[in-house]
C-alpha cells in the first residue's frame, strides 16, 4: 500500500504555498508515495484580508482535523507571526483535540516548513515553537538537519530554511523563494517521504 503524505499549510501571500508545491514534487519523486496538498481554514474576514493585500487562496482543498488521521506522515507549513506560527494554523491545531484524546497521530512522522519576512525574524523560533504541537500529539519530528549538504552553508546569497526545515524570506512580500530555497524544499519533501515510507514498511 502506498505511503500517504499530507502537506498541510497556511499561506497569506503565497510564499508558503510555493514551498508546499515544491515539497510535494520532492515527496512525489519517491516511489510508492502518494502526496496530497491541503490548506487550513482562514480565520480572518474577507474585508481584513483585502486591507492586508492578500491575494486569492490557492485551490488546495481545505482540511478538517479528522483528515489528518488518514496520513502516514504530515508536513506542516506556515508563515511567521511574531516569531511563531500564524494564528490561522494554531487555530486549526487547536481543533485537533479529538485526535489528541485518542492519540490518533502518535507515531506518525511530521516535518515543518515556514516563511519569515526577515532574517532573524523566525527561521528557527517558528519551527522550534511548533514542536510542542507535535510532542503533545506524540508525532515524530523529522528535521532535515544538514542533509541538504552544501546548500546549508550558503553565505553569498540570502537563503531561508534551517536544520528544522525548508524556509524562505518574503522580505516586503515581493521576494519569492530562490532557486536554492526551492531545491531545499524539494529535498525536504523527498527526504521526509523516504523516512515516512521506511516507518510505514516497518510497522
Ligand atoms: C502580523 C504579522 C506578524 C509578522 N511577524 C513576523 C515576524 O515575527 N518575523 C518575520 O520575519 N516576519 C513576520 N511577518 C511577515 C510574514 O512572516 C510574511 O508575510 C510571511 O512569511 C509570508 O508568507 P506567506 O506568503 O506564505 O503568507 C509578519 C506578518 C504579519 C502580518
């Protein structure tokens, strides 16, 4: 049976969505892996989103908490708000109490990816503070570590991401993921899928 990977994200301006698409390509490149993209529900009213200059959402379906239980591995992606995950994503996770009660997600591998506006704005604190969510659900955090290799040591050009997962810098919103950041996202998808597949086949 195929290993089912869910990539679940929130993206207001499209940066996290772009990483999610690339991660999907990476996961899909692993044989015997099925990948599905999902987004979490928006919590802000349309008039606020308009004032914030948010473009229309992608066409990824909206996930409900119970959908998570079907996955063999889940990658969670979100933009930073004051160094932590956006409230939209937290609101979704706050609705997973039923899954927590039965520990339905326990033992499933989980990865994290993220976008910040600036350097020092949360490329490490955003995933680090998200680990509490995984711990309470009993999920197995799969960081990318330094498996991306030389790309982790890029010093000439600005590059998002960290050992915790793939990332990008949105800047004032006009900067979109660089080639190297997209390569890292692809790598995360592939690396994570290979681990999820191993875990599934050994269970
Ligand atoms: C209320 C608010 C708080 C934010 N806080 C941070 C922050 O602490 N650090 C940072 O680097 N960027 C911060 N940002 C910028 C967002 O992280 C940026 O818009 C996001 O990474 C873009 O991703 P998206 O296109 O997927 O929405 C903030 C943005 C908003 C609206």
